[in-house]
């Protein structure tokens, strides 16, 4: 494939945008080469500025559960635009989508809409600290909760130490309140809790990780976190920005029948527009301003265009009783096809899958946390990525990102993808 137009656009962008992109993963730094500039998308396909068509497994990093340019979402946004794009005042549609979301998700009474997943997680942490009157949080290495200062923390010198900033601009003062545990490692959590008695406000986790590839929780891990939180007056926060409304109508809380104290949303809840949200039971949410002392605000929060897109998306998900099963079956079909192909070509790999999230790791060991994910062969992944790209298959340009399956994918698309893997695998 030729990418002349994308190359020219990237060169032009670099003169006015840092690195030529508005989000680092788009720059292809992890895989090399020039990023693809999208021009349009429809259904399961994205088209670049050079006229190439790709079967899309990024799907805007998750929200395009029903495919790009899904007609009910597009129509809802167009219609809402005619009445005005933003008011800075309450609108009826905010209540409508809030009522729908609360009806779909277990264990929440109220929800507040914000503008991104980062903002949702940042606000959830502030709310947890305000509610518990404690300062520290536990997060897990490899889980990404946005670029708020509290989350850009690297591991400290030992299991019971606080972390250190892993980005300039994040202060040591902020870092001291973030404790790092290992995903799927209950002992690392217990040690942190014991070493910081009555100081931890919340444990925040991607209940199914998607930012070190797809990594499902081990059996009993989330249940044990719930027990630890109950025993130590710690709030359990599920970052369901990726998993919410994707793995089940009620997210991982429904899928695993585990109650979280606060839940964060993004991606699907906005139908592809910039939206985030966080939700909890009344006791906690009533601590938010204007009811309570914990301040959180946003001029564009609840933007009518974003609310219209999200409402159309959630209505469709709730009405389509077979959606989740179809997504599961398509993902399983893709998993089996890729596994058979890589086996046939004697390629070392591990595939993780949960619902409509899947990732291929070029590693002989099980991938259960950040360390085991990092042991994968990145050079093999680079070759795999560019090989697939040149055959019209667009996967995440990083070995540490999950693939997202959309219901718009046909089995012909899946077979085309598996055939591409077969050709690429011969060169690995």
C-alpha cells in the first residue's frame, strides 16, 4: 500500500502539533513508520487519505461497538446540532441518558457526565478522597486511567513503597499518595494495605485490563479486592472506560457479579464523541458539589451533541438482546482462527480474550500482568503490525493495547483478517 498523502500530512502536522499528533500512541513510535491519517470510516472499515481501506480493530479505541458512522448515532447528532451545539445550561437529554445508564448498570444511583475518561477517573479519585477523608490510592502497574498526575506514577523501590513520577511535571508530593500494586497479584495489594493502615481512600483498577494488551482478572482476584476494601474501609473503583457497556450492558460489575463503589465510564457511553462519566450510590455521589463539598465542574460537561450520541448508542445496546453474544462469538472465531494460523506457522504467541476485547502477545508465557506483557517480543510485533497494515488490517500500533471487536465485522472480514495473519506469519 502507498501512504504518500499520510506522509505529507504528518510532515505538515509536525510543524504545528507536538510530534505531529494530539495523542502519543498515534505517532507510531512503538512500531516505527509514519502514522496513517484517517479520512472517513463506515461500519467495520476505516479509509485513509491515500484511499486505502482497512478492516479496523481499533474502533476509536473502543466506542464503535456497533460500527463507524452508525446511522442512529449520526442521525441523533445531526438532529441535535440543529438546535444548538452548546448552552452551558442544563438540558433534558442529560437526565434522559442518566436515567438510562443508571437503569443498565448495577449498584449506581447517580451519574455525572464529564468530557473524557481521564476526567472521569480524576474526579472519581477526588470524590473517593473527599468521602473517606483519606489521601492515598492504590493503582496497578500497567493499568492506564488517563494522564492525570495521580496516575502517571512508576513503581517505587519495593512492594510497600510509594511510587515515583514517570513524567516530568508530576510532583513528588503527588506521587507519595499513589501506591503501586501488581495486577492479578493479591499479595502485593495486601502488603500495601498493611503498610498504610487507615490511609488508603481507594483502589482503582481496570477490571479487565486493556492497556497492557487485554488481560482478564484471575479467578477470584476481583472478589478478593472487594473483600479487602470491605475490611479496611477502602472504596473500590472500577475504571470501565473501556469495558463499560462493551463486555455486558452493565459492564464488568454485571459480568462478574461484583459491586464497585465508584464506576468510571467513557468510550461507548459517548457513542464516539468526547464523553466520560463517573457514578456511584447516593451516599457517595451526594458529596459532590453542589450537594456536597467535593468540587467538580465542566463548562462542556453534558454537551447536548455528546449526550445525543451516547443516548442513541445506549438505547441500541439495551434493545439488542443478542448483541453481546454476537460480539463474543465473533471474537472467539477470530481468536481460534489466529491461533490455528500461528500454530501452523510455528510462531510463539499467547492470545488473551475477554468478551469483545482480544490481544496477541508474542510470548511463550501466560500474560497476566505488566511484567509478563513486557516480556513479549516487540520486534516480532513490529513486523506483525506493519505486515497486517500492508494487507489492509489496522490493529493498535502498540503491543500494549487491546483490539476492539465491532458488531459491524462480518465473518468475511474475520476470514480476511485470519488469511492476512497466515501470510504475515510466514515472514515472522
